[in-house]
C-alpha cells in the first residue's frame, strides 16, 4: 500500500474514533445535566423547592437577646484580590439545630446526627390562628390527634413542625415578645413531645425561638425530647408555604465536632 493510502486510512480511522468519543461525551454530559435539573427526589414527585431558612445577621433575634453572630472582614477584594470574613457565632442563632447534646450530658453532638435523619417527611401542624389570640399557646396532643385524623399516621423519621406564624415577626421586638422580663411565644407542650416519642418521628421544629413556649422556666420539652437521641430545629421559616403533609425536608446540618447544634440551611421539597 502506498504511503498516501496508509495516511488516508489512518486519518479516517482517527476521525471515526473522534466522532465516537464526541458522541459518548455528549451523551455523558446530557446525563449529567439531566441529573442536575431533575435530581432523584424531584423526579420522584417533588416539583418545587422552598427555602425554610432565615437569613441571619447581628440583628436577628436570639434567645438571650444578644447578637448571635459577628462578622469581621479579614481580607477584601480591593486590597487582597479576594474577600474573607471571620465569624464569632453562637451555635443557636437563626434557623438552627438543637443536637441531643444540647440538653444532655453525653448525647450525640451535631456532627454525629446520622445523615439519614436529615432527609425526612415533613408534617406541619398549624396553630397560627390560636397564636394570634394567645402568644403563649402550645402545640398539644389534641393538635397532633387532629393532624393524624386529617392526614394519617406520622411517618417514620418525620420532622413534625409547629407553624404559629411567628416567622413574620423576626424583624421586630415582637419575635422575642418580652413583657415583664418574660418572653411570650408559642412552643410544643411537653405532653405533645411525649406523644411523638411513641411514633416514628425523628425531629421536631418550631418557627419560634425555642421548642418550649416563651414563658417556660424548666425547658420540659427540650429535656423530654433531646436526651432520647432525637434533634430539634428552631426558627424554621416559611412553613406557610408547605402543605400539612406530603413534603420532604432537607436539613443541611453543620458538622463541627462536638457541637451542641448550629445554624443550618434547610429547604422543603413539595
């Protein structure tokens, strides 16, 4: 075979191989893009995603009334070519997790919460109408029974969330609602927490500053719930955008070793 013929054959073979790999790469890219635009959870029936997290800054209300976060800019783009902040952060600031360790001597720290517990069915119990009349109202076993009558049993690993409408008050003193040095806002009654311990629920959440209602002096709900190895979420946002049942909650828990909790990015899929 002449040299020209050999060169031609090699060139055609190379072009053929290039076409093959180009097509394969395109198919791979399409598959990857498909995974991004339609992750399995969405493909399984969820069509929208809602942010259930408050944005925090030094003005966000905290349980003790002091700023929960301080940010100091250590590097700036103008002088250093990049931005970098250091943070002084109270673990229990903004939308955050209470790990079992928060109210027990040797409970699981936030980094030890199993990742399988952080993706859960969401059950929203609405007591907002009552909360407008009574800031100290609590979610009770009767509220849970009414929810079950309307929606069925509480699913295994569920996050049971108290919706009081309190999230709309975060920009004012009404969120802490202090009167005569006592805070007033809704929370879980300890008997409701005890009832939930008999179900498969794995976590509870409140749209207020605490799992207990504001006037609580003994933190009965915290002590009933957290030492059992379950966790809580406080200051959850936008529960009014979630259905009573059928949504899935995704909890982006922090993972600092030995932590008693920490701010979390949380979203709900409907």
